[in-house]
C-alpha cells in the first residue's frame, strides 16, 4: 500500500518540483542574464566589439583575471590547509575559529575595503612599515588580491571540509603500514579525493572574484590602465552613460564564469566516471 | 467556509511554493506605501538631489520652505528626499523615480531628464538660467602647506601625491579635470594671447601623472584625503568649506585660473502632473532662487547666484582673476567628447601615462 501511494505521487510531485526548480532558476537567474545579453547585443556586434577592444576595457579584464588567478593560487593552498587544520586538529577555540570562516560573507564588501585600507593603508603602522620597504599594498595590486582573498575566503575551506570529514582514515593507515611516507599518503591517497572539492571551491572563488566591486573599488586606486579592474570599469561606463561599454565587459565576465563552471562540471563528471 | 481553506492549501502546493518568493518580493516592494495616508492638510514633495548639498537642504532650505509654505497656504509640506550621485539620480528619474524637483551637479544631467521627455518646460528660463548654486574647483593641501602648493603647476612635481575623483564614475568629478585643462588654456592665453591646447594637455598630464587614487565620487575622494592619503586634492570649494563648517581643518587654495561650477535645479513636469503638485514644486524651485535660500547655500559653502547675496559674501568668496565657465571649453556636449570621449584628451593622457614607468 505504501508503495502504490508513493508511485502515484512521484509523477505529479516530480513534475511540480521540476517546474519549481526550472521556474526559480529561470525567473531569478536566467531572465536577468538574458536581458543583459539582449541589451548588450542590441547596439550591434561591431559596436560591442569596438567598446570591448578599448585599451581600458581589455586592460581591466586582463587585470581582473590575473588578480583572480593570484587569489586562487593562495586560496587553494591556504584554504585546503585551513580545512585540514580545522578537521584534523583539536585545539582551543576550534568552534569559534570554525564560525569565523563564514564571516566574510556577512560583511558588506565596502566595509571590507575600508577595513583593509585602515589596516594596510599608507597611514597605518603596517602600511608605513611595508612602504618603507618599498612594498605598496593598498592602492596597488596586492591590495586587490587581499580584498579578493577576503571576500572569497569561505569557498575553498567550506568545499574541502566535509570531504575531509568523510575521508576514510583506514585507507591512510593502510597506506602508511604498506610503507608510504606521509607526503606520499597525502599525494596519492588524500589529495585525489580532495581534488574535486578543491576545484569546486576554486571555481566558485574565481567566479565571485570576477564580479567583485565593493571592496576592490576602495583598495585598488582605480587608475585606468594601472589599477582599474573590470567591475570598476563597468561601473564607470554606466556612470558616464555608455551602457554598451559596460555590457560588453559584463558579458565577457559572465561567459568567463560560465566556462569555468562548465569546465568544472565536466571535470567532476570525468572524475566520477573514472571512479566507477 | 471552503474558500479560505483551499487558498491556504494552494500556498503550500507546488505552484504556491513557486509564487511565494514573488509574493515576498511584492510585499517588500510595497513597504513604503503606508506613509501616503497622512493628514488631509499635508502636501508631499519628492526631491531628487545630488549628495553634496544634502546638509544645506536638510538643515536650512527645507525647514525654511516648510515655514514659508505653511504661512502662505496653512498647509504642511513633507519632503521625501533622495540624495544620490548626480548621474545616478538623473538615471533614476529617467527610469521612473518620481521626483517632483531635481537638484543636480551639472546641466548635462538635467538634459538627460529633458531628453527622456519628462521635463517639458524651458527650465533655463529666468535670470540665472536654471542655476541655483555655484562653486569653484580648488586645491586642498595638508595643514601648514608642507609642499608649498599655490597653483596647478605645484601639484605636478615629483614629490606630490594628488587625489581627485574619477571623471568616468562621477559626473561631478569632470569639473575637476575641466578645471585643470581649462586653466592650462587660460594661462597660455594670458601669457601668449592665444589659448594653446598643447599646453593645457601638458598641464593635465602633469597632474594626472601624480594622481594616486581615483575614488568614485568627490565626497569619497575627500574622505580618502582626510584619511591621510596624498599631499593635495583637487576638489570643490563647497566640499572644503563644508569640512570647515564641521569644525575640521581643511586648508585650500583657489587657483588663479579655475572653473566656475554651476549646479542646476528644475521641476519635473511629468511627475508634478502625476502628483498634482505643480504649484508647490514651482514655489519650491522659486524659493531656491530667493535671497533667503541663497544665503543658506552661501553659509553651507556654495557661491550664491543672486548678485545681492554674492555681494554680502564677497569676502568669503573672492572671484579668481582667471575664472571661466563651461562655455569657455565649448559647453558640456563638446567637453564630453573632446575630453572624455574615446579620443578625448583625458582618455589619451591616461593611456599615455600607463605606458610610462612608475
């Protein structure tokens, strides 16, 4: 009896569920993006191309990708280490540390920017110490990476953490009894199982970093062709009544994110197939 | 009895769940509507202004007008005030923000609203041509003037870090770049009798080379400067005077050649018709030109347009010997293209500077 009840409702409810899911994504994500795309191409392809190939636009895109790339390198290594540290080690205040991880998401991004300026700016003690050594952080590229690191901090940690928790310690022990060194165990046993999670975290951070505005605009200095990232360029184009210029760069950012996320999906599917 | 029950159930069924977020959005969207039910003897006026004169409006202009309107009609007037960057405010009005009166940083922003068909009367009609306040572009420096800054050339030196807002992100910031470029023209004209655009470009490049941070608005630029960054800031006289009014030290110099900033205000026909407040809005715009309002603006750091009030404040607002206005540069339409367009002077200068070693 239980069975027949379940089967009868599956068709109906599954259809509604699918409808809800698709409708939800469509209405709140796809529709605005389609509207953006349609507007971008409304002025014609040549106009879009012309706007996109301005030196300022190209530079800002390149800078954004390079800064996001630098952030990813740090985030992947340090995020994985942090997750490892939180899962495998007992230490006082571990609960508090764990709660701190998500905090960057709750802070308005311009507050993040302000905080970084106050902490590392030329007037701060850290900032003046660094600039005495010839290192400019705020109003220079390192500041951008710092801001991106902060706003994307939780992604890698939170992607890796659950996988680490689920990891079968027996396999590691078996490997080391069979004579594998600690490094070998990490490389051959742990890393392969963590890799999909690390990639997920990296891809999410990357996408987030491409669009980050609030914190970066405070710390970057925003000099065109020196320290102006793509979202700040986009903002400028909108403010100076050139929506086409803004839309062109936005579409590139969007497609960039999409490609990264699709690639990630493919990689994961490939990985799963190999497992089977 | 059955009706409400069915409604209740449908909210939890599939489609109901689907519409729930929309419903939530609708509720959020309706939040402000309650306020409209005020006492019958109350009028409402929606003011869309740029951020800089906020203090003057809030503390003096609006209370004074409220008193005046009450004396004249026995009715109270409440203001719904919105302060945004000038360009953003103009865009908001074009996109449907129902401001009855707009007060913006530059004429071009009012033109955007006119071009969208929302302003149908000739708002430049009248002795001051729609302008309600003036200011000049000045150079701020650190207390004691350690870098000895007196003129535009003094902020092109290798040991001076300069701040000014990005003219791409803030319409108002264009005043700063216009001032530098125009000053170059004026000074060459004074020296040789001919305005030399090459010299003007040289001056602009010299200052831009020293620019360290370009914030997205004039106000933010001043905040960054006050945080201790930079040796000099190119900003508006009214911003500097406002800081002084707030009791802070803000030394600045009015360069001999600088631009006269002119800020317009206008009634938005489409919206006053819709709200039925043409008379009220007209009275408010007229009040902005009155000596009482002009004095209030003058106290808050703006140069009055009323000649009588300007005389009263002559000591506070000395006229720079080589002052010029936007028409000296050919008007806004031409400036937008000649300075900020794809081949504009400022655009090209920043491109050239990017290839220089720093």
